[in-house]
């Protein structure tokens, strides 16, 4: 099978096209023929070696965390899926990522694609969508009427978080550039704060939930907008325990856990018209395509998801 691999840490030029053996599956896995995958910032951070202690892969590494495609083979213990099913997933294996034509996936991580969902749309959802869902629903316990601040609402996780929060009946504020104001409002944002000209901590107060995707000063200042008992969840840093105690709030860092049943919940929101993956750019699965896709992701200015078309 064709795959894009790295054989050492470094710049985007380390992404190389290789021909590898088609992977074998265990009894509780399916072999997914990938039609589309997507880019997340973790991809190039791992490529650069920033995460080598937290994610100890062995070279050669196939990067990628999102997969959408058609089941090509099923293990003996797989009962709920069959060859030919259209599915999407965030595979759990650290042995092989999704920049490839095939990937093994555990049955419990799979979700069925709605009939009208494209492979590109499905590939845009898993990592970012699950991160948004789990931080808001599992950690922060979002409910109708909550006031939610989503930092970087035009980003990969942010755009899903806005839509998910609105599906629960929350009031949503978000930080974004003036250029992205109409975009985040189209996702459902009630209030947009231009981070270049406004200080969100001066504008907002008494919020129930803050989802931080930026870290640093933004994370530190986010305590100021929460009501007592509120939740601050960061996917970009570790909140201060001292500040959490000072403000009387719950604060935590979060790393997603792949779950097929929650992906199916997101598929349900898609069918109801409450969740629409935003696709910015599409590249092909080849050396140049992946290098260009990584370069775009590294600018931090991609709107929506960067998708890789495999078939």
C-alpha cells in the first residue's frame, strides 16, 4: 500500500512516500480502506519531535489520526460491521497512523457514516470533533442555558465546539479575528470578540465553561471570566491549580479518548443539521500534498479542516 512516512524527526521535507505491506488485523479489528484523512496540529508537532516523550513511536512513523473509508476486511470477533460498510474513526493504534491506503481499526472505535456525508466531511470530524465533544460534554457537563466561551472558534476544534455547544442550547461567545467574524457566526456563535482589538477578560464575565485551545496567557486569563463552580478545560496547557482554587472553579487539561459511540453521536448531529464539518483545503495523498498540507497547518491560519483525499 502507499503511505507517507517519516523516518526521523524534522521539517516537512521528512514526509516521504513509501510502498509498504498491507497491514494485518487482529480478531477484534477491521481493515479500513481509507478514502480520506485530515491534518491536525498534533501531526506536525509530532513530526518535529515535540511530542516524542508523550507519544513514543518507532520509526518509520505513519502520521495521521482521522480516517474515513470502506471496510475491506473484518476480524473473526467483529459482529456489528461488515465488508463494504462506510465508516469513520479515530484509530487508537500508535503503530500506524492514517496517511496510508489502509489502517487497522478496533470495532469499538468505528462509527457509521450518514448516507449524505462525504468521505472528506467524515475525515474532518474524528480527532477535532471528539475533542470538542468530550471537553464540553464529558468534562464540563454542558447543559441548556450555559454560557460558553470557545477560544479560537475558527480553528479545527473551535468550530466543532461552537456547533456542539449550540446543539445543547448554550449561549456561545468566541474569540476570532475580524476576518473570521462572519464565519464563526455562521457556525452559531452569539458573540464574537476580536482578539486583536479586544481583551476577552474585560468583555466577558459569569461564564459556565471556557474551552481553551491556545494556552499561555489566554489560558491564565480565562479564569477571570468564569463564575464560581465553572469549568475551564484546556487542550493546550495545564491550568494553574492555585488559580483554580483562588477563583473557585474546576480546571483541567484534556487529551481525547477515541470512542466510536461518541462519533456516532456526532454523526447524529450531522443528520439533524446541527453539525457541519468545515473543510478549508483538500490535498492528495502524495509526498508533495502532505508537505503542502503540513506547511499550511503550521501557519495557524487554516480555516476549518485540511483534508487529504486518498481515493
